[in-house]
């Protein structure tokens, strides 16, 4: 089964400046943090361009996300989008960079078998844009600490009467009995 994140470069001539459109729909991949995840397909529109070092991908991804408000736990569905830019190197170019002393060049994304793989680019970009602390509204007031309801759903003057401390009649009786026993 071909990897859904692989893009064959067959149509792209290995000649600087040559360019092809890139259009993809990834069916139901899931990129997620603890509180946010993508929901449904991810659509990618952009282009691939031959450059001297390899192939430059520039594209725009659109998708839906589902998150849970970190204050009131409400489920929030939103549209998301991300700009994608990555330069995939010909292996011999990356190798030349490593040999010339660029140690980080060992980590560069490569063109392998005339194919690029966009999974880590997508994952890093989309997950990188997900909020650490998702909120349903920027000023979400959270939950009532007494009844646990969403404060945003309650009237502004929502509050709970403090239960007055009523003396327990049994305690009073017990104290009276103890006192009588002692002959007080
Ligand atoms: Zn909220
Ligand atoms: Zn309450």
C-alpha cells in the first residue's frame, strides 16, 4: 500500500525552475495534542518546484479541528489552515553539505526514490499550530466551582447561598447527656 504521505516526483523535471501543481486530499489522518485533534480530511493545494538543491514544496493545508476548552470542557469545532514550506534535498546535495561541515544537514528531509514524504512536515506544522490551552472563547469564565456548570451558560448573578451552619440537634442532645452523666 503506498504511503498516503508520499508524493512521487515523476511529473517534475529535474531542471531548475520546472514546476508542477500539487493537489491532495488526505483521508482522515489524525494529528493531535492531548486536547486538540484534526477531524476528517486534510486538503493540500500548492506546488512543487525544482531548485538546485532539490525540490521546494509550498502549499496550503485546510482541515477541521475538534478541541476541548481547557476551562469549561466545551467541545469546540473549528476550521484550521496552515502554510507549508519545505525544501527536500537530493541525497547527494545533503551529503555534500554534511561533508562540508554542516552537521545539521544530516537531518534534512530527502528525496528518496524520486519521492518525498510530507508526513513530518504536516505533523510538525499542524500540531505546532494547535493551542497549548484551547479555549471556547478567549475570556471563557470556566466552570462554577460549586455546581460545576459552565459559567458562560449561567446568568451573570449566578451564585450559591452559603448553607447556614445549623447546630445538629443530636449533637446537642449528646452533649446534654454527657453533662448529666458527669452530674453537672
Ligand atoms: Zn470554555
Ligand atoms: Zn454554580
